[in-house]
C-alpha cells in the first residue's frame, strides 16, 4: 500500500480502515467468505488486463494463448469437480449466470416457476425490481406453514396449472437440502427445463456434503465467491446438448470480454475444492451452522425449519420482539454482521422483515469450530438484547477478542 498511499492517500486511508474493520468484526453474513491470499494474488496478476472475448481457440483478440490455457484449466476442473458434461466459467456474477441460463432456455414472456421471495427466493427468481420479474412470467411456490419445509406437492400442482417453460430450484435463505429427483420428476411431468440456482450451496456440493443437482438439472448456476472461498464470479454447468446455447447466452448475448484474472482465480479454487481438506472444511461449516442454530435457539430466537443442513441459519426474531432490521442494527453496533430476512407467512415489509439470516463460511475459514459457535451464539444473543451503547461496546470488545484469536487472514484458508 506504500505506493497507493502516495498516489491516492484518501483512497488508501479508506482501504486501510476497511482492513481493520474486516479483522475486528464477526462475519456471519451468509453470502460472504474470506478468500485465501493466493486467490487475491491471482486476481492481481497479469491476466487482470487481458481482453479475450470469445472462448479458447476462438477469440476475438490476439495474444490469448495463456488466457486460453487458464480458461481450459478452469473448465476442466469445474467439469471434473461436479461431474458435469459442460462448464462455462465466464459469468461475472451469480446474477449474470442466471441471466445467461434464462437467455439460453427462455423467451421474454415465458412462464417460470420459482421459490417466492418471501419464502427464500433470490431477486433473480421473479422480483419485479429485477430483469427476471420484468421479462418473464413468474409464479412463486412456497414452504409449508406447519414446518417451514418446501412443499413439493404445491410445486407439482402449480406446475400442472401454469405449464412453465422452466422450473427454478434453489434459494437464498432456505437452510435445508433440496430433493433434486423430486424437482426433476415434476419438470418431466410438465415438459419444463429444470434450472438449479445453487449459488448458496455449490460449495457444499463440491465438498460432498449435499447431493449434487448436476445429474438432475438441465442447467446449474453457481458462484465461486461464497462457500468456495474464491473470486467474486459466476459459473454455469449444463448438459452436452445445451452447451452451445449456454455458451452463446453468456457471450455474445449477455456479456462482452471475460474477466480473465477472475477465471484464473476460479481455476485455483476449483482445483483446491477437489481436495480432502476442502471436504473437511465443508463438513465443519455445516457442523458449525448446526451448533450455531442450537445456540441461537437457546438465546430465544426460533430457527426456521428447526435447524439446518447447510451453512445457513435462518431464525424468527419475533420471540425477542425484534424486527429483522432492528436485530441487524443491534448486532452491527456490537461488531456482529448478520442479515435480515423474510419469515414465510409473516406480513412485515421486506425492509424491516421479521427474521435474521446467518452463515458460517467465514467463521469456519477463520478456524472456529463447534465450541466457538456456542460463544458466537451467546454474543449474538447479548447483542440482540443490548438496548444501550454500553452493552453494545462490551460485546464488541469480546467480538474483537474472539476475532483476534481467529484472524481472517490464514495463509491458506482450508489447508
Ligand atoms: C448470491 C446468490 C445469487 C446472486 O449472486 P451475485 O453474485 O450476487 O449476483 C443468486 N442466487 C442465489 C440463491 C444466491 O445466493
């Protein structure tokens, strides 16, 4: 940072402050992870500046020999890791991957069935504020009120009524494993494509903790920056039959030049994710989430679905008489970062919401285990009950002591 501090001291100061924040707060935001220093080194490497529109062997730019090798490596590793017939590693983000999946399979106005946002769906699953809701005709399915679990009978009934061109399975805040075979059966019955949005869970699939959607879905959308601990970016897996359509839907239909440095860093984590060490990390992440769910229940929150099969914990904050927004604010004041989330069948507007959503990818990367999750749960409980600055500051001091013992910059996050 020596050069930057001379070239742009204002920016250097902000980045230094962000580095301190990163080391001192407890990161329980479900979509975040700490990437390894090697990932960030690759991102800053020589491919950062290279234009390479097109695909290996068919570029619109010259000088792409090494870009080709790197992309082929990333594709080969993605295919091997997930047992997929075809992989595209160019999407700039999860949203870009989903946009391309829709572009490959759908036309504007087509009917799509997806998990409703109130029940855990993502913006790209039909929100009116997103291209998905604007360009396609989405119908939302949901979870059962009784146990909070996905209602496949409802999915089947809606599919029969709506005759969607595609069924989307996957969620941003549903903590349970999905029954891919059941989704495939519904899709086959109505002649729909099955698209898996595995952005949250693809790292657990890679680690062998969750069943893979690859044998069932026509297209699988994922990201490398969440559990995989890689660079910010998207990933598509599909059948051989759809390979050409998916590739053309990414480039030239929805993107221009790929971010080759990001693809190099994807190659790195797709290789690391095939190791037993990574599988151990994935298992510890889920064990930590299960311990955290139990610890939060002991603090008076109500875990949705009663627990978790993943790195995610969602919980109803109403037993503590807090909105999700207030819970988020109190936790941030105490140095704990978590997110608000909608509670199914609750009427609160999304901006305040009634639930919280937490993930254990970061804390597990930091080396915390089940014993620390009891501590983390207790800190979250204290932060939620703290209605004065003094108690918030006391919790923040304990958070700093904990993160001091488990710094977010291990040499190699899961080795
Ligand atoms: C994170 C996420 C996305 C979007 O990924 P971005 O990289 O933020 O665009 C889409 N769907 C689900 C389920 C996600 O968890």
